[in-house]
């Protein structure tokens, strides 16, 4: 991948915008852990490993004409309950199962995080906007969820080599991971065009 420094700066700024939105939604400051950008195949990129715990995943496809990809918001079931308490203005410890109400709140959270990432990301690449599709919700054992996430990424990205942009967040019992994955060929093409325009 060429132009790594430019991509790093674009991704860092976009991730901080997404993290700020997440912090506002959860009404608490968050410790953010920005991971190094990966360029690898869908089967080899690092996705969070929660051992054999029950986890929640909200997957949002990015089905834009310019760039294809997908975003996953992952957390343990325990963390999902704590996050739902914040999102739904409940007393801490009130949520103990995921119904349609909790699922809807978590999907909305994933949409807002991704929207806040995609807006500055797209503007920096001079492509206006990037569109995403309705979220897919999953609540299962970690290995099954990660396997299915890779399957969804393969379905929506028509190129095996991808860019994996990831960060984790943490505050007390609210802990999670966000991965935003794009077709690397399309992103590289956009970066090349950006360099041509910048060097004018």
C-alpha cells in the first residue's frame, strides 16, 4: 500500500471523530486504543478474540459505488448490557438480556459510530460521502461470530486484500472493539488520485 502516512493521518482523525461520538452516546469519557492499520487478506486480518465468551456483534455493510467494505462493533455480552444501560438511560446493572429494544439501540450506536467515521474519511479522500446499509445483529459464542464476520466481509468486499482500521475503547465495564474494513485496491486508487491533485 502506497501513501501510508497520508492514510494513517486520515484514519486517525476519522477514528477520533467516531470515538468522540461514542463517548457522547455513552455519556462517559473513554480510553481509546488505536491499533496499527493492517493490510492483509480477509482471513488473516486481526479481529478481536474474546476466547469462548458470548459476544455481541453489530455488522454494518458499506455498499458504496466508490468503496466497498464493512464495519463490526464487537463487545462481550456483559459489556453490551452495560452499554444498553447508558443508551436507554437505565440504572447500572438493569439490563440482563437483549430484546428488540436493546438490539435496536445497539444498531443505532453502530450506525452513529460508523457515520461519524465515514464523513471525515470520505471528505479527506475527496469523494463526498460513503453510504452504509442496515446493520446486522448477532449474539453468539466468539468463534462463531468472528467466523461469520469474516464471511460477511467476503460477501460485501469484492477483493481479497483489505485495509483493517481498528480501535478499542474502555471505561469501567463498557469495553469494546471497532473494526472498519475496506477494499484495499479501491482505497489505494483514491489515495493515488489525492496525491495527483495535491501535487497539482
